[in-house]
C-alpha cells in the first residue's frame, strides 16, 4: 500500500505504481464523481456526504452494475474517482490498467487493483483539464477507435422491440429509402435464441437476403447480437455447459435475467470459446453485415471461476479481441452493455449510458428503486454527459433520439436535448418508424441527418452548437428523493421488485403494451 499526500501547488499529473494507493486530500471534498462499471451503470457527480442507495432489484445487479461492489459501504466506482473541493478544483485518481476500483474514504481517495498492482494516474486542476489528461493517458496505453464516425443510423429497437419480422422490416426500409441514413440496423428479435445466432421463423429468407436488401438501397447493413451471453434454454448452453462461468460451487453464475430467463456468461479464457466467437463474427460478416452492435458484453467480465486463472476484465478483453479479430478492422463495432476500460482500443463506438425511453423520468425507477440504469431519457442523458471525457478515445454512443410525437411523451425541449447530445457525440441514431412521423417531423429528421454542425465545448456540461448554447447541467444531476413517505414506499416497491412473481406481472404488462404498440404500428403500414 502506497500512501501519498496531495501537494497544494503541484498540477502536473503523476503516475505511481501500487497495488493499493491512498491519496490524502487534506480537506473534506464537496462532491464525488461516481463512475459505474459498464455502459448502463451510473456516472454522476454527487455531494460527498450523500450515500447512493443500493439499486433495486438485486437480481439485476449482474446486468446493470459491477455486482462485486454493489453493497460496498463507501462511495466508489470503477477505475476512476474524482472529488471537487470547496475552491472548485478537481482531483482525479484513475487506474491505467484493468480490474481496478476507487473509493472515497473521508478525506482520501483510495484506489486498488483486484489482483496484483498497476499504474495510477493522479491529476488536479479544473474538471475538463484533469479528465482530458486522464483520457490522453488511457488512449496511449489502450488505443483508440480506428473507424471514423458513421452517418445516420436507423435502429429497430426503440419502436418495434423484439416484435420484428421480415415483411415489417422490408416495408420500413422502403419507407426510409429516401432519407439520408447511412446504416439500417436490425436489433434484437431476429435470432432463434440468445446464444443461437441463426435466424428464427420470422426471417424465412435468411440473413444474407436481409443484408442484401439493405445494401441494394445504398446503405450499410447493421446487426445486433449479444455474443457473450446465452439463455439457459439455448442450444449453446445445452451443448456446451462447460463453456460458461461458474461459481465456487460449480454452478453456472447468473449474468442477470432478461427475455424472461436466466442468463449465463461465456468463459473467454477457453480457446474453444474464443474460436467460436471469432467464427461467429466471420459468419455475420459473410452474411453481409458490417455494422455490429454487440450487446450484454459485461457478462464475460463478471466475477466467477474461469478455466484459466486471470483477472476478470483481462479475460473480457480477450473475448472482445476475439470478436474484433473475427469481424475485421473495417467493420464498425458498437459495444453496448460493456465495461468501459476493457473495451477501449477495440471498439469504434461505446454506449456510455443506459437506454433512452419515450418519456423523460419515471418516479418508480428513480425515487423508489433508486435505479438509474433502467431505460429513461433523463437517465441516458445524465450518464452520457458525465462520460463525454471519453470522446478522444472512443465515439460515445448516447443512444437514439426521437422525432416522432406518436408513441412518445417527450417535450420539444427534451427531444432537442437528446438531439444536441447526438450532434456532440457525432453518433446520430433514431428508431422512428416512417409511418409514425408527420411530414414536418420527417423533414426535421432529414435536416438533422444532413447537418454538419460546428461544436465547441464551453465546459464539461456546456456546449455551443452552431452558436447556440446547450447546457446539460440540470439534466446531468442526480435528484435525491427523501422523506418518510419515500422511504416507506421505496421499501415496499423495492421488496416487490425483488419477488419473481412481481417480475412475471411486470413482463406480462410489458407484453400487453408491446402488443398494443405493434397493432398500432401495423395498422399504420
Ligand atoms: C435489446 C436491447 C437494445 C438496447 C440495449 C439493450 O434489464 N436491463 O437493465 C436492460 C438494459 C438495457 C437493455 C436491456 C435490458 O437494452 O441497450 O439498445 O439493443 O438490449 O435487447
């Protein structure tokens, strides 16, 4: 353990190697910067004397945060932590290698590597300055994105969810043909099962046909896969149970619950698994897709027993490398649901926040479940804005923006904020089906896709876009909900959320809403 005291004047960054490092700040900080593990985990500045409640439901921890530190008693985050003092100066402590964690312990920032030791980066100054310096150093060690930003992307998820099929997508692509999209991306719903990456019965003409139709319209074909997880009922899990991470008692670990099933995680220290991943990516390229949104990538970085002993994030990075090797350097790789540092240098774009949703905030999720990883427009803006410092290393994916007013409750102001963020990130995606756009909204979308804006950064959360100021300050804050009523209601709802039967009711309600939405969509076709 290395203990050092922060000097009051020194402002050149320092790099020190240690297994554990204690950085004495010499004063009680005002705010602490939390940095969550993966895409969907929270990143935000919070008053240093506040404690973030443990988010619910607990069974989603492996899917939303780093479950290893979910119940840690002090403010903590993955790889990097920062504090702001009374004078507004920021001190940052960040690791330059994987498998590291930082906490605020009173008047000290403490960082440690889960195994062994490694380099720590220490900087103080104004917020933009210290985060920029950290990003520079990470870029040098881990590498940067190789492909440049793509133009507009249309993604099927945020209107159709898993209810996609061949005729629906064909007609949608026809309706989008005269809009200046560069990529048409097919999301979740085409596969036989999560783990079995072949087309299901709703895609009888097969995947090469789908990609060919997209390319015939002059666009790139994009595809969603979650290659590092498999549901229990998949053929993959049934055929190769030994390919999956286990707990100390030999049972396959939970990588969370989704698609109404238990998820399991591939062990990316096994050569057979790596070969399978590389072959899968080659296959998808051979089908004709060259924009790949790979999702649920956190799975192979979860704590668990691996065939070959190595730190968990180093193991994940091996898996990501095998995926990149298979797809080739010319494919555009969007990493989603992915631990941040292990992906740097391997992907082109990285989702840096949770999913957006067609309304701004949800009181149940925010106030009662204390869960900032559940889809929501404000949650997405908050975490994305607090991760824009990653921009010199990777294209930040802020998720999609909305132009439609059908099936969307966002105000004009909220939609404008999402659009501004997409322009800043240089990642422009939408999911609006053409038949849900009015003539005016369609023209707004066209103008947005064609825009070549001049973006200037005024501060960490303030930008000028073509001379217009956009301030994300308020949206980027975390609202605290307190009081007796909130505690009682939160206790009840939190308990309910942890019950499997309540989950069944929730997915039944989701199903009903989806059926209504799809009936609406198909009748408009
Ligand atoms: C497809 C989707 C979309 C989306 C991804 C990802 O339970 N959860 O917390 C949870 C979070 C995100 C999520 C699914 C579940 O969405 O971010 O864009 O591709 O998968 O299933």
